[in-house]
C-alpha cells in the first residue's frame, strides 16, 4: 500500500523537479543559458530546497507575475503536462 506521509516527504525533498517549469519560463523570456544557470544552482551543493529555489527565481530577468507563479509551485502540486498526456492515451 502507498504510504501518503512518505510520499509527501519524498516530494518535499525533491524541489529539483521544478527545474523543468523554471527552465521553460526562462526560455520563454529569452534568458540566456537557462540550462546552465539551473545546473550552476545545484553544483557542489546538497540539492535544491524551497528557499534556494525561490532565491534563484528572484534573480531571474522575467516579469514579476511569472516569478510569483513559479514561487507558488511545489513538487507536490506541479504535474507539468501529465494530465494532458494522460487524456491523449
């Protein structure tokens, strides 16, 4: 059986899953070297957490509403295109 508490803890420890939407928004607004900037965020560190990710987002040259939208995402709530892909099966 699934262990909801363990699943929630695993998700909360996996903020790197939000690199995908952040990179997508960075590219939409022509932020140079989007992939490399995200890669640099984690290099030599123990991974990404909520605070480090939000600090990174605040440094981006993107509109404030996009920053807010990205900061509102969590590993638990972000599903990307999963719902659309599942409907197309």
